[in-house]
C-alpha cells in the first residue's frame, strides 16, 4: 500500500486597543489562518494492481475580524458587546472508495469559493457582593451559506470564598457549524447532482460547568 499526507499550516494576526475614556475601551483583532492539506492513498486490489483508494485536497483559509466594546458603568456593573466576522475561503476536491472497493472510487466534493458567518455577543458582569459575581450573556451565530442561525444564552456565578480560592457554576447553550466539506458532499440522483447536507442545522449542546479555582502561590494555580 501507498500513503502520503502533506499538511502545511500558518497563522498571523494583529490587535489594537483604543481607550475611549476612563470607563470604556474598544478592542479590535484581525487574524488570518491557512491550511494546505493533501492526502493520497493507494491500495493493491485482488490482482495486485495498485488502485486509488483516497485522494483528498483541502486548501482553505480564513480571515477573522473581532471587535468588542467594553464599558464599566459603575463599580458593580461591566458590559462587553462585540462582533466576530469570519470569511472562509475553500478549495475542496475529495475522492474516495466505499469500503476500500476500488470499483467504487468516486468524487464526493469538488467545490471552491467563499463562505461567511457572523457572531454577535453581549455579556455582563455584575458584582452582587464583594465576593459574589454574576456573569450573564447571549451569543448569536448566523451562517450565510444556508441561512442557519442560533441564539445561545449563557449564565454563571462565582463565589470568591477566600482571597485565593473560588467556586463557580455555569450553564449555557453552545452552537457550532460543521467543516465546510460536510455541507458540500454531493450525490448523483438520476443524473442530477444533489447536496443532501446543504441545509444542515448548526450543532447544539447544553453545557454545565462546575469549577474550583485555587491560587496556591504566585507560580502555581
């Protein structure tokens, strides 16, 4: 058998913070990432002839712009609201067999282009007492590719029962999109190319988190 996997990755970014007064600042980050992923596998068939089993090319990159405004209303209440803007570039050519049968080698995805999705969030921090803090917020996501969206509320509370120790509990809904290649898988139905995954909803999960934080010393948490 023959197997070759060539993977290259890179990332770069820049951040800027602008003070808008004693209580407010604006923070903006721009980052870019890229991946070149090529996978080639051949197998010997029953006649000992080398046949193609996998041939994957996934060249993708993305640009992310994140900007948020942080404002402290008073000693107890701080609000942060912001936006993520994702631009996804893709060039996909995915070919494989079914159950390693060389006669079934076929193309599943052959697409190139650009996709976009957005995230908007707002979160508040409120000091109920000197050692009890409430965090509450909401995160929304919208995928332009299939017009799917989510609205995810989240809340948590932290009890600083000692200067170096705290307990916290949080609950929230979280959503995510699939890898772009999943949406572009195609099948041939009576000579027509169809995309059964194009309308996939975002994946959702409900998460509960219980935390204990202990600052043992200045070098160890």
